[in-house]
C-alpha cells in the first residue's frame, strides 16, 4: 500500500465504526462518502451493491 491508501484507510476507520469497532474485517467492506468527504455510512463485506443503491441515490440528491 502506498501512503495515500494508508491515509484513506485510517480516515475511513476513524470516521465510520462498524460491528468490530474501527477494524475492517475484510477488503470488501464498503463506505459511502459524500462530496464533502464525510463518511455517510459503512456497509459490511457481504452487503450487495444493489442493497445500497437507495443510499447512493439519496447521497447524490436523486432520491
């Protein structure tokens, strides 16, 4: 991992705790971040992308 990736992971972990606290269990954990860079929500690795479609549309102002 390069420095930018490490900074991104550190930011996400510190701004969106999940079931395991700040740990990221698996690399398929998903984060929804708005255009201001604020974490809106964290999703588990088994959450389908289709299951978060409504949240994405809402974040984009489409829903």
